[in-house]
């Protein structure tokens, strides 16, 4: 999945930006610690992403963050201003395990719990602009592969879980009244495998591309989208190119 951002940028975004006559620049963000480790690298990247996103927004540039996994969202939300930013998160998974509840030990299963202030508190506080996001400012859309502990954490935190455009539409007026901006996060495995297969963990019974694009357009019509994140795309799994096409459709929906 670390190869995904490059593929999306070169084969998807550049042609799209050319067609839309959109001016753009790009910056690769990578860890520079001499002894990289998964946990340390994740939070170091989050800090760098936060600074890049903040600089973009201050310069009037819309940030699109392409990442190999979902933990990049910790940096993106922080760069947008975590205290006043809501989150609409499209994902096939719950992304809300913690070090105490995880059975796989997979750090990429924890970004929502980190953002909620329920995991890795000390390291998260070192990310510029980070502060815990209250659950009532988070919408998790399309998740259907969740562990029992994730279900409990999300419910206790007040995260709204949704699966239809109609559910999202009902919640947007309230979100728009209480939030200055929204970060939209798209893990492409929110899509049903019959629509696109973005990585080897894509669970069945996902949503259609039409539902994903319509939902994003509805968000945009109610509140400012401050930044977009697209994560967890593995070009080796996307043999028919449908997941790449979906990523382009998402970005076009946001740019309008």
C-alpha cells in the first residue's frame, strides 16, 4: 500500500488536474528517523503531515493527502485544527482498536481511537495541532468489519455510524451548525469488492461508488471540506484499475 499514493498521483491526479485546469504542487512526506519503527514513524509522519496541511490552508491551498494507511489522518486533522474540525470517515473497518484491545497488533487499526483520545495519548500530543476530537463530531460511514471492542468504543464515544446517504443527509444540518469545517477521509475498501478492490483486506457487502460520491457531494453542500485523505490503496490488488478510477471520482467530487 506504500506504492498506492504514487500510483494515484501519477496515473489519476495528474490527468484529472490537467482536465480540470487545476494548478497543483506535490510534496512527499517521509520519516527521517535513523532507526525507523512502526509506532515512532507513524507519529513522526503525522507531525510532518500536520505542518504541511496547516501551511497549505494558510496559503489558501486545498490539501489532498494520499497515504499508504489511515494513520496519516491524525496529522491531517491536526493540521486542519482538531478543536474545530469534524470528520466524515468512509471505511470498511472500524479503525478503533487500541493497544489494549487489538488482537492483531496492527497499528493501522487505531487511527479513529487515536483521534478520539482513546489510544497513544502521549505520542499523539506531540503532533502539532492535535487535540482529542469528541465522538459527536465524527461520522463513520460504510464500516461493516468491526471487532466487538471497536463497537463498544465507538458507541461509548458517541461516534455516529451510517450506511446510507439518507442517514448522512439527516445528520449534516446539525454538523454544519456546530462545526467550522470537515475532514473527509476515504479508505477505498469502503467500496464493495464487486465495485473495486483496493487492498487485500476489502470486506464484502460494501457500498457503491455512486453512494460514496453522492455522500461526499452532500457533505460539500453543507459545510466546508477542509482537506481530503485517501488511504490504503494497493496497485497490485487493483488489477482492473477500478479502485484507481474510484479514487479519481472521489477527488473530482470534492473539487467540483
